[in-house]
C-alpha cells in the first residue's frame, strides 16, 4: 500500500482544513517545498498536492509550487484542485504532475473527463470521489451533487478509470479514523479499481487495516502535521514493504 502524504495549498502556504471548510484553515508551514523535501528524506515516494485556491477559483492557481516541488524532489505527485479545462491539465502535466485528480469535472462535464482518460490514459487520470452522506461533493466541497458514490465510481470504472481517491468529507481533518465500511463496500462493488483512502486517518494502527481491506494507497494529512503519526513510523513501514 502506497503511503501518500498530502500538502494542501492556500496563498502559497501549506495548510489543513477540517471537513473542507475554508474558515477552519490552519497554516502548518509557509514553504511547501520544505515540507515535500522532509517527506522525501523519510523514504516517501508519493505526494498528494491540492490547489485549494484553484478549487475555489475553478482553474489552476498554484502551478508554480507544483513545478518547484516536481523539479526539486523525485516525488511522484498527483495534483488536484480547480482542474477544469484542457489548458489547466496541460499546465499541470508540464509543471511536473505524474497524475492529476479530477473530481468536480467528472460530475459537471463528464465528456471532458472522459476525453482526458482517452488522451492521457487511466494511468495518469485519477477519479476524485469525495463524498458527504454518500453523495459526491464538488467545487472544493462547497457543493453537493445528487450522485451516489458507488454508482458514480462504477460508471467511471466502465469508462476505463483505474485509480480512485475517495475522501469521506465528514471525517476529513477530524482525526477520528477513516471510513473503513465505505472503502470495503467500494472494493466489493468494483472489479479493478485501485482505491486510495483519504480522510480521517488518525493513528498508525489504521494503516495495516486499510491495507488488509485491499486499499492501494492511503493519503495522510493532519495526522502527520499534528504528530499523531511520525515520519519515522512511516519510514519503517515503507522499508518493511
């Protein structure tokens, strides 16, 4: 199971929110590159980089930070937040993203999202399935759609999607544990999805449980920044393989 720390960006700074609420913003570091280098120094190979300014603005904003991290580390970066057009996607990949995550676009403009899958392949396009009360949430979690999470993922699995990041918004940033039941259900109702669990990770013991469920990856945010899970623990876990 891949260990994927998260860096969320607002105003060029590394922040965390609770339940996606921008008013709960807490700045953890003024320099995202510094944080990324720290992760890499502990054997971490992956990074989930979210442009929260972009999610609000509905177009890519913090691509220079992406470019800086991609050019100065060897981290494999998946980038999301505000990717709404072919131009946004081109900028993200040119700035060094290995993969991009599309959430709102997959709800609001499925034709564009399906075109991205066809153009860039399912290896590079991740479906962002962020849910609140089992309904897909969009626009930086500011809006709720009428789409149920399981059929939404199944629909895109039929279109060729392989990678899915699922965040239970009610748990995100709350340090109350992940949605084991939801992830178990997704994995039982899909055939070939490589699922990354996100939201609510609070302690190291939850990681082996997610691996046992069959999760391909886990995104860890606030638990690292609040020292609930140490980078040393993650380093040992990665080394054990």
